[in-house]
C-alpha cells in the first residue's frame, strides 16, 4: 500500500493536474470550434477529445518537469 502512494506522489503532482485541466479545456475548445464538424472519429466525439487532452496535457507537463530536473542535476 505504501509503494502505491509513493508512486502517485512521485508521478502525479499539482503541475500534472494543471496540465490535465489545460489539456481538457483546449481540446474541448478545439472540438467546439472545428472538430464537431469533422468525419474523423477522434475529432467527432467530445469525450475522446477530452481523453486526448488529458493525455497530451499530462505528457507535456511531465516532459517539461523531467527536463528541468535533469538540468538541475
């Protein structure tokens, strides 16, 4: 149980939550502006666009944080 909490503390910070929220907002804004009229299955569904925004936001913030940690070391 303790190992699970350490994993979440190490890999899920406030920066990740902010990145996820920004990803959701931007992906749904994109869907509202142009994606809902598309024939692409990813762009057609707001739920799939939100999942895409969650993944993109998390990964981008994680890349930025890991590169800044490497510069400090």
